[in-house]
C-alpha cells in the first residue's frame, strides 16, 4: 500500500519517525514535505496530500498528516471533496474510523501524542479495512 505523508514544522520530527517506521515495515511512502523545522503553513501540506489521495484512481492510497495538534490539518483536509480525514489520538478511534467512516487520511498532533503511541495509531489505521457494511456506506454517501 502507498502511504502519502505530510506535515508542517510542528509535526516534522514525528513525521520522520513515522516514515522510518513505515519503510521498515515495507510500505511505499511518499513524503510531500515540509522538509525542515522551519515555520511553515500547514494548509499547504494538507493540500499536497489531499491532491494525491483524490488523484489516486483505485483509491487504495491512505494519507497521514501531522501538525502540532492535528486539528488544523484535519480541518484543511476535510474541505476537499472525497477526503475523509480523521483526527485520532487513540487506537480505538483509528480502528473505528477505518471500519465505520472509511477514513482515507489520518491526522495526528505531534504535541499531543508521543512517538510510541503514534506508531500504534498509524499501524492500526493502515491495517484496519473498511467494514463495507451497508449502513456505513449509506451514511458516508450522505456527506461525501
Ligand atoms: C503551528 O504552530 C500549529 O498551529 C500547527 O502545527 C497546528 O497545530 C495547527 O492546527
């Protein structure tokens, strides 16, 4: 599976750790930036990730966005049609949002979670399939 990842300066260090973690697990990872700790604007990187997720023809790619809180990234990403970005700081939410909401982007705040929990959230999100239950498909179609 291809994972598209982006961050602002607040999420930069955690993003590097996530990329290492995912590459060690054999994932193909595309990093759209940012490329340093220098202050930058999170909506720029949210858009770079959403552009790639919406352009993915077979819809198999998943995205990860990291900023200080994860909140700005999730707000920016969810403005884009076809994007279902979920802000998750626990594994239960990461599992539930894949099963119920078919979320295609995971947002996290590097100032909220430590790297150990972040990796468990990432693994849960990427490894949990959408349930394909009729009720969830119906509910998603009501807003997306
Ligand atoms: C940057 O200071 C911070 O505002 C950003 O990383 C994020 O938390 C926005 O929601």
